[in-house]
C-alpha cells in the first residue's frame, strides 16, 4: 500500500480500508465525487451523503483570485460554504497567478479546509482564456508556480488534470512533470482537452500512468476519472489496473444518486423522490443565506431523481416548468396522490384477476 506524504490523504487511504473486502483486491480504493461547476455545492454534497456518499468530496472549482478579492469574495464564500455537520470537502481552485494561490490557500486554511486541489483539467473555453484549467498543460512554468505558491499554506496540495491538451501522448511529459512536484495526489481524467467527453475514456493508458507514478513518485496517490458510473464499476476498474489508489465519479451521479453505496440495491420511487425533496429544502436554506439563486440551475437536478418509472417523463417535463421550490413541492405532492391511486387500482385489478 502506498505510504502518502500527507496525513490528510493517508487518513483517506486508511479509512477506505474499513469498507467491506472485495475479492481480487488487496486494498480498497477510495472513492470521490468529482468537482462539478454549479453541481457539487454544499446542498448537493449533503444529498449525496444521505444517499451513501464517497470517501472524499470536492467543492465546485473556484477562481483563486476571487477568494480574497473584495468584490468577488462573497460569491466565492457561497461556492466554498460547508454546512455544520457536513464532511469537510477538498477545496478546488483554479487560476494562473502565484500570488492568488498564496493568498487563497492561506484563506482556505483559516476557514478550516484541510486540503486543496488545483484544477488543471477543466476544458471550458472561458477558463482556458483566463489561463486556468487545461491551459496549464501548455504552461509548465505557470503550473509549477501555482503549486509552489499554494504549498506556502502548509496544506497538502493535489492536482486534477487530463492526459493532454490536443494530443494524448502529451501525458508522457506532462504527467512526469506533475509527479516531480511532490504532490500527495494526482487525479487524471483519461482524455485530452480536445476530446472533452465525446469519446470513451482511455483506460488503455492507466497501466502506463501507474508505471510512471511508481518510477517517479511512489508516495503519490493516483486517482482515475472518466466514465466510471458507480462504485461497482470503479472497483472493477481497479481490479483490472492494479496500482490505482482512488476512483473519481462525475457524470455517473446524474444517472444514479446512489452511485457510491457499498452494496447496490433497488431503491423505491419514494426513496428517490425523498432525495429530491431534501434538495429542495436545503436549497431554500442556502438561498436564504446566499441568495438570490437562479432557480433554473436547480432544475438541472430533476432528471437525477425523476427517471426509470412510469410517467417519469411527464413528471420531469412538468417539474421543468416550475418557477420555484413551492411549485415543485406542490407538483410532487400531486404526483404522490396520483401514484398512490394508480397503485391501488393495480392492486384491485390483480385481486379481481384471481
């Protein structure tokens, strides 16, 4: 088992071993939920935790400069908010100026964050034009500078990136460069920026990535991201590629809010819709503290919970027409009544057939 140069990440590895043993695996990988813009805020993290969450959470990626900027820090505070009782996430930040990472990392430390991750993999054109995300792959010097600057806080600094910007074989120079920066964790989305998510993840490169890590930085944890839908799929990925320490799930959570549960099982419609109601309640509280929020952004979550049952499409379309949480709750209550009546009718029909 990898011995990590970070007490925080070593604890993550050790805690993962408390999960049930898995045939074919000498060690249990840790699982994390990918940082996703306008998705992985405090509200959604708590919903996922209720459904059976991962070992590690990440915040939405936040511009390092905005964290201490007098005109932007309130918005940044909302993105970095951690609710009482919530498992402390890793703060993910982006940018390209060393001074911004130095001040931001110190501020994050003062606010109780225990680890920081630097986004060097976001493919957004806007982020790249501002020198962040995947643009780091084209500017090794800037990447080294922001890593070193963030380290001045004394917190463990990790990196999330991709194989390359335009060409996949860029990873043969880019990944070794990152591994030499003395970081405790390197997360790799196994696609290039050019590919976005339009092609299957390149699992064929994982063994080479493990080899590079073992040769250049054996104390660095390697986490893989890309096309992993749930915990079962992640465990199988690690079984096929020994040496991978962690698995990050992103879009899979949009297909299954229970993606991280240890023992997969069928969930009732009531269980799934209760998660939606929970998110509505938490959203209202968050909106009161940091609003006004754009309700349209909340509607993107409806498809997570409203799928794979009769009339799901009708309910989802109706929910997308709501303007606020009150209307959404009223619609769900009406659906509950109609669903109960339908089940009763089915029961009567079954009885009569006998």
